[in-house]
């Protein structure tokens, strides 16, 4: 239940980040809504399609549609004030990162995939909504160029399977994995960690 | 039967619109054909993939392949004269909008999805071929920026479920829904209706 | 077994071509890896999703992940020397073209699709990894603009079904089809064959 609440919080944060990107591209309300939607559920949708879990998740739980719609409306109304909420938004977005990774790991294990593939699915769930958003906005995905965003999901996935091998109980496993992701992400932004660009220099 | 014919007409109109976009990007014949193809069946393909209806539609009815190929060949041959056919093309495209929305609504109901999701599937069927075309042509999807194209599909979906709740017979339901979509679309273009851009102004 | 080895060689060549494209876009290591990955398995992944063969191929055989990772690491280390290996890389890439087309044809027949659709699936398997790579790198897919790359896959598919109709044995069928694709591709590049652009001139 508490976990579901975090999922919902993260979904809203992702939707709002979608609205912000779309507003910079001068889209009409339909365009902005679609971008908000794919940012929030795009990663999970790709994951579900690739593992054959259809109809995909958001079609079976309308709460996602409602939360995204609410995030969309709020972000439009308060669009001039969102700068002041930057810190809260960043915090919810980070919660989303942790929770979405966990959900992806879980769905992979549900269909008995190898840990390496599960980690890929966790990272995909957390990061590919943003990738789809950027593709639809005609820009190179941010996650391919800056910050160690995706790398943190991969790290979190590694921690998950390490703890699992140590027979850590499920509840603790979830808290520790998402905790690691959230804390490393906060530190990464605080200390401006990043991977080097691999240009042909 | 009559409905299938309209579907085929709409498919050809969508394919021709794909050819026109691709020609502006200096693509070779393969590129132009692929763009024509995804413009025509991309929306339905995405819908089928998301609800798990595979192999997707056009793989099971070769008529789509034939019609798109015919549209492709005709559009290439008459590419210098298509401007004069602009009105007919627009009319067939509008028929496509109505018919594709209906087909999407229907496929959603076939797998018992909620009306809200069915409306999303109808809109997706009608609009995401064009979105995929624009992504492959490296431009921000037109439907996210101009005209109330997608909004009309959503409206049509609403009308569909309203009439259904009133126990309107199936035949009438189909005619009225696609009629509403087609007429509103014609009026929207005639009177230049559009949604405001949501830039950060 | 020998065929599987060629598949692996082709996969590595495709991954390296992905690394080269991504390096030109100043991506970070995660971005470069994702581009390498989708270039190598993107075509087969799209094919699997469209025909409903899920979880998709690379999730069920970790060798693809290992080979792509190896290709990624090698390409990064030797990135300044890859120009000198251009000929070998081109040769492996061409092997990939032949083998991937065959695999796509085969998967289509496995689910009893019409030869026309199987040829589309073969072409998709060989070419859409590169299309996805280009979309993620925010450029119009190369295969839509230059060289008769995809056309050769279609030709190879035609040869396959022609020989099959003549009751050629399976082994010979595979060798001849991939042989035709590889030889025509080599000749196409040697003699600079290309399709004309279809601009509105």
C-alpha cells in the first residue's frame, strides 16, 4: 500500500517533468498531455510490451490515468510557479526513480528472466519514459548525455540481487534497494557526479 | 462491408499523406514506402501491440499491404499533380480519421477495457500513424502542435459511449460516431479552429 | 551452429556500428551502450513484438548481451583505430545483413505468416536496428536515404521463397539466400549502386 503510494507520487512527478519539457516545445494541450503520459508510463509500457504482459499496465489500472491527468492540470495551472517547486519536484522524481526500478525488477522476476535482464527491465522502467518524451520532442535523450541517472538504476539492480542472494527478507530488500537508488541520486546531484562524454577526442 | 471499404479508403489516404511528407525529406523509394506504410498502419500497430493482439492486424490481412502499395505508386506517379487533388485527399483523410477511431474503440471493447482506455485506443489508432511518420522524418509530431485533430477523436469516443449508454443500435452507433468526427473535422478546418499553444508565456 | 556463429559475428558488427554513431553525438557511456544495444537487437526486437514472440529474443539468450557488451568495450578501447578496421567491420556488417534477414524470414514462417509478410519481417530484422539507432540519435534513418541496403534484403527474401518453391533443401536454401544478400551488398558498395532520391523535382 505504502509502496503503491510512492509509485503514484513518482508517476505524478514524471508526468509534471513531461509537461515542463513539452511546454518548451510550444505544443498544444493534446501534445502536452501525451508527452506527460508517455514520460510517466512509457518505461513501464515498453517493459510490458517486451515481456508480453499485455494489455499493458496502465490499461488495467485507471489510477495512473487519473494521477497523470491531475499532474497535467496542476502543472499547467502552476506553470509559472513550478520553478519555486523545483526541489520538491526533484525529490518526487527521485522517489519515482527508485520505485520504478524496483517495479521493473519485480516484473522481470515474475516471468523468470535472468537477473541481468531484470536489471535491464528495472532501468528501462525508470528511464525510458524520459527517453520516449525526448524522442517525441525531437531531441537526443537527456539520459544518454548527462548525469548518472540510468547508471544508478543499474547499481540499484545489482544491490537488489546481491541482497537477495544474502536471503534478506522482501520488505527490507525493497527498502534498501530503493533507499540506495534515492540516496545515490541525491548525492550525485549534490556533488555533480557525471560520467565522462565519450566523444572521439 | 461498406465499413471495410471506408477503412481501405482511409488507409490509402493516410499512405498518400505519408508519401507527401517523405518526399519533402528527400528519401529514396524504400524510405518513402516505409513512411507511407507506418503512416497508414502505425496507429493500429501500436494499438495491437499494447493490447497484445499479435501478430498485428496488417500481418493477417494482405489487403492493407496492397492498398498501401497502390497508394504509394499512385502518389509517386502523380506527385506533381497532388496539389490539385488536395481537397479529395483531405476528404479521404477525414474518413480515415472517423473509421480508424471507431476501429480502435472496437478493439478496446473486444478485450474488455474501460471506456476511457478504449477512447485512448481509438485516438491512438487514428493519430499515431502520423506521429510515427513525423518521428521517422525527424520532426515534432504535427498533431501535438496544430489543429484539433486528436481532440476530435476523443470527442467522437465520448459520443460513442454516450450513445451506447442510451442503447442506440450498433449500426446507428457507428454511423453517428464517425459522422460526428467527420463533420467536426470538416468544420474545424473550414473555420480554422485550433487549440491554443501552451508555451510558457 | 555455424549459422549461430555468423549471427553472433553480425550482432557484434552491428553493435560496433552503433558505438560509432553514438560517439559522434557526444553521449556518455550509458547512452553509447544503449545505442550499441538497440542497433544490434532493435530489428529483431521489433519483429518479436509485432508477431507476439515474447519475452523478446535477447531476453532469453544472454549470449547477445555478452557479445554486445564485448563489442561495446572493444569499440570504446579501439575507437581511434576503428578507421583502419573499416573493411573488416563492413564485411561483418554485411554478414549480419544476410543472417538477420534469414532469421526474420524464419520467425515469420514459424507463425505461418504469408511470404510477403515474412519478407517484411526479414527486412525489418536486418534494417530496423539501424533505424532505431538513428531515431535515438535524432537523425533521419540512413537506410531511408542512401544505398540500396534494405532493397537487398527484400531481394534476398524473394530469392528465398523462389528457391523454396523449387523445393531446394534447407541447408542450400540458407546458404544461397544469405549468399545472394552478401554478394549483392558487396557489389552495391563496390559499384556505388543506389536508388534515386524521390524529391519533388
